[in-house]
C-alpha cells in the first residue's frame, strides 16, 4: 500500500515529539571533545606511532588502546568539572591550592605548552616541505600564521571554530582510512599486539612517548574551559538529577565519539607502519615514512599522509595556542597578547628547524616531556572532581576516583622507571 505525500504528511511520527527535541538538543551539545581530540592526533602522534610500528611491529598496539581508554576517562572528568562548576581546572586550582603550588603548576603547564608547540609547528613545517618543498623554518612560520587564522573563528562563537577543527580532524581520519585500506591488516598481529608487553628499553621509551602523545595534559585544562559556556547554564540545569543526566549523556557521547575517532586514527598509524615498515632500517623520520608509503602504495598514499600531517599541524597548533591562554588566565589571572605568547612558545620549534635538528627525534622527545606533565594536571583533576562540597550531585563515584587514581599511579610509575633507567644507564 502506498500513501500520497499529503496522506503521509498527516501521519504521526513514530518518534514522540519530546524525544525528537531531546535528541536534537543532545546532538547540538556535541563539539568540545572534538576540539580536544585534535590534540590526540597531533604530529607528535605521527612520530611516536610510526616509530613504534616500524621498530616493534604490533607490539605496542596495546599501549595505544590503553592510552585511548585513559583519555576517554580523563576528558570525561575534565568536561564534567566544567559543567558542575562553571569554571576551568586552572582557575579552580588557583582558588583552592596554596600559592607556591599554583605557581609550580603554572610553570610546568608552560613547559608543556612549549613541548606541545614544538610538536605542532615542526609537524606542520615537515608537511609543507613534503607537499610544496617549503624550507622547514619558513614552514614553521606559516603553520603559526595559520593557527592565528583558525583562532579568529572563535570570535564568531564556539560553533564556527568547532566546525573548522572537526573538519580538519575528519581530513586526518580520512587520510589514514585510505592508507589503511591499501596496507591491509594482519588480524593475528593485532591480536598479539593487544597483549601487554615490551621489547627492551627503547620500546619503553616509545611507549612513554605514545602515552604522552595520546593523553595530552594541555587539553585537560582547555576542555574544562570549553564546556561551561558551550552547554549554556549547566550549573543551574544540573541541580536536578534529570538535568544532570541529560548533560552527562551529551558530554559522554561527545567524548566517546571524538576520542573513539582519535583512537582509531592512532591505531591505524601503528598498524600501517607495522604492515609496511617492520624491520626496515630506512624508516627513521616522517620524511622516510612519506617516501616509503609512496614506494609501496603509490603517490596517493603519500599525498594522503602529507595532507593528514598538514591538517594535524594546523588544527593542533590553534588548539594549543588557545590552551596556553586558558592556562595563563586560569593560574595567574593574566592575559598577554596572543602574538607575544605565540612568539615565546614558537622560539624552540624555530630553533630546532633553523639549526637543522632531526624533526622526528624532536617530536618523539616532545611527547616524552608531555607524558611527564600529565600527573600535574590529572592529580588536581581527580582531587577536585571527588570533592562533594565543590561538585555537589556531580561528584565522582568511588569507583571512578579509584580508577582515575590507578591511571595516575600507572603514568607516574612509568615516568619514574623511564627516568631512573635513563639516568642510570
């Protein structure tokens, strides 16, 4: 039986109108986690994931999966903190911690910002060199300028900026999906790589870098600053169990989709490297990865890699600059011009590029620095979100706090082992 358009129009929808409105409201709330997710697929991830796959095959795949699960938990907590309090993590640390501790947290957060900028600027410069032959120092300057342009979208509201960043994230994902189809996947290798193991000191160093590149300390700060205004008056709406439930469902869906996409991209990088480059001693840099993809899969794969790297450098650089502003304003109540701040954090990256340092080595070590910065953001986050007097009905469940504490202990222990092993020999 067929109905005319007029008859069909008068039929009631199978989905009740309140449910349709609720679903539209939920989808409209998505966005902040996608901005944060860009930092999880920045150029540092390219360096650590391809190095890990080329050097150790599928061995470190479990590290990427574990790091992504940690990222989902951490970003969910930082988003909830912003929802419950209407303030960001750095501001709450300034209000509730002793002044010397606040200054120490600010200093390490600035060191993290410099390491972040190093990875993003170097990655963008390498991509421009691969695509257009632009000299690396000039490419670094171009990447910084593009980051300013992308940040200008924030002046038009949160939606334009989120759409641009999400679009660049999809470019990255599309590039690696195309390359993954060409390289294929060894399911036996995937199964083996899901079993936790290491292969000597070098694999531990790379595992630490992968963790630092995946769980990014600066977006722990920035995500908590994105959620309050993004979700309207969430503090008032969250005073009832029904309001909290609606906001938490939207926030968790946002994190699940965004971090899930970032996790798939990171896994694809390592799988491609394991499939194509395991045991290939010539794969030692991003440039050699680009050349290797061209040799084995053709110019299309090489182009997809370079475009994904360029999108990553541009998007992550703008998010990193925004994070630096959030950290400065939150910890110190100071605002400095974005240009001045950008010049300060840009200097180490341009120095590396100008002196002819190896970009890939610089990227890997920048991620190790980021890994050491994670506990300084994660421990205050867990402490604040477990406080009933601050969070009210949003306070962590005991199992959430316990799980987060285990994550923090694991990261601190891994960092301590790496530092001890490096110093002793």
